[in-house]
C-alpha cells in the first residue's frame, strides 16, 4: 500500500518536515528547480512582449490601424477572428488592446478594454457584469459592481457606460473569446453593436469576437450580423519553423544549457502535427521541463518531451470538459469503454452508449438520465469538439445517430478519471 508520508527516512537521515518545505527563508534549497529560471514565460495566459510574438505582424498592424480610428473620429470595424486553437487570435487581440490602453493613457481620449472568456454558466447578464467589473478595476474613481441582483441593463447604464464616459472618453473595446460557446452571444453582439442607439452612448464601442469554430460563422443571426457588420479575419495554423521561433523566444524560461539541442524541434514537430497549435507547443515545452524537474534531472531531453506529450493530451481534454455535469462525464466514460472493448469499431449509436452509461451510473450509485437527456448531453460534447457525430437514414434500422471520440481513448479515460471523484473511486 502506498504511503502518504512526504519523506521516508531512517536513523541516518534527517526528515524534511512540512514546515521546512513551506519555509521561504531560504534554509531549504533541495526543492528549488534546476530547470526553470522564469517559469511564468511558459504560462498559457502570459501575454508576451512584442518581440516574442511570431508570424502575426500583419494581423497586429491591421488591428492597430483599425483601432486607431477610435482616436481620429473615424468608424472602426468590429472584428470576428476565426481559426484553430493556438493560432494567435487571442494573443493578437490582447496585445494590441494592451498597447492601445498604454498609448492613450493620460490623454483626453483614453481608451479602456475588457476581455471576456465565457464559461459554461455565462449569461447575457453576467457578461455585462464582467465587462463592468473590468472597466471599474481600471478606473480612478470606480463604482461598486455587485455580483448578483442587477439586470444586464442596470449593469450597463449604471455601472459601465457612466464610468467609460467619465474616465475613458476615447471609448471601449470588448474582446469576447470563444463566442461559439456562449448561448446568448447573438443578443450580446447585438447589444454592443447598438450601444449608441440602444443605450444612448456617445463614444465608440468596438467588439472583437474570437472563435475556434469556423462553422459557427453561420450561427451568428442576421439581426446581430446586420448591426455588427463585422470584418471576418481567418488565422491559419503556425508552420513548424514558426513554432520553433515561438519556442526559441521562450527559451529563457529555462536556465542556460538546460534544454537538449533537439528538444525545441521535437516539441515544434509534435505541435505542427496537431494543427500548428502554439499554445499546445508552449504547454508541451513547459510540461517536458516539469517532467524533468520531478525526476530530479538537470537536462530536459526528447524522452521528457515524449512523456509530457501524453500529459498534455489529458490536460487539454480536462479543459474541454470543465463544467460538464457528472452525467455528461459518465456518458463519455461509457463511450471509452465501448471503444476499448470494440477496437474494430469507430462509431457507436446513441442507444449503445446509453446502455453502457446506465451500467456505469449504477456502478457509481447515480440515478441514470433518460435517453433524451443523454442525447442532449452527447450533442453538447459535439459542440465542444470532444465528440464527432453523424446521422444515418434508411435501411432496416431506420434513422439513428452515432458518435465517435475525437481524442485518443486512453487520454480521454485518464482525463475523465482525474476530473471525476466518482470514477476515481470506481477505478480504485
């Protein structure tokens, strides 16, 4: 049986106590990393300096020229950015908006920006609350923004627009990431694009929408399209040589000569195979360093990259199912069980998945959902990209829908078990 003791000792060694581990007095150096010098450079949410941004110069300049119109009484375009995950959409938008704030700060036309990344429970009202919170956080004389109890209209007219008018007369830029995952995005886009007529504001309000799903373009309804009139930008995946440059620009996250010569090229090659995803490349490089660190190594090797690659798949999957209800996770687990037990098959019918799901639910002492609710949950997984679905018509079986896992079954199972206490208990 595995022990929970931090450090097993004998009479000839000194036990490291919890207090010593937690100490910041510099007395205990045994856990200091020999790998990372500036680990924050490899954080996914880290906004790099301009000289670290690779392959997106044209998009950066185009967005800067568009937002400059806010300072010259011209009418800037609203923008919708499309492209695979990790192609630089969010990076470009946040970088230019940060520079816009800095450039206009202290002028008569200072501009404020807000960044919203919807979660599974985001609503029309909560989105405007988040925008108001961010604007007030940057104001010299902010007002209180309650987390509950106000309508979207109240958040805008009492907590948002008056602050922008008083402290940021140059206007507001709102970045909305993953617009395809927000159930009420059409109403939000419509309201922002109609701020002048709907809420009587007299300053520019520009919207930058971001989506990884190019097919979502057709889901922006005609009313929102008509008032927003967005300029659509497509971001193509990074090439392998661009990924090498991106990673080279973060080499100083590590101590000198820690990375074996082929590590960055190995990471770039793996990421290029996965749609040229720069976020995945940076995450993989960071994880390879963490694997080496945990193993007590002083050099990061290609073997550490291979170990980290599997961990990245699990991490990415866990992010995709964040906020998924237990029944949704159990349905996915049922599908992984079908997949493992039927290696010759790739697609499984709703009825097959539901049958195995009922067994799994009973095994973890949960009342299983009915067929229609299961179908609804499976289709939500299609929306987030965890599953692919197809409908077949005709034949002796009539109409039915089938589903297939997008990710590798082993990584999917590990991610589900890691994120679900009921499955952890079931699997021992």
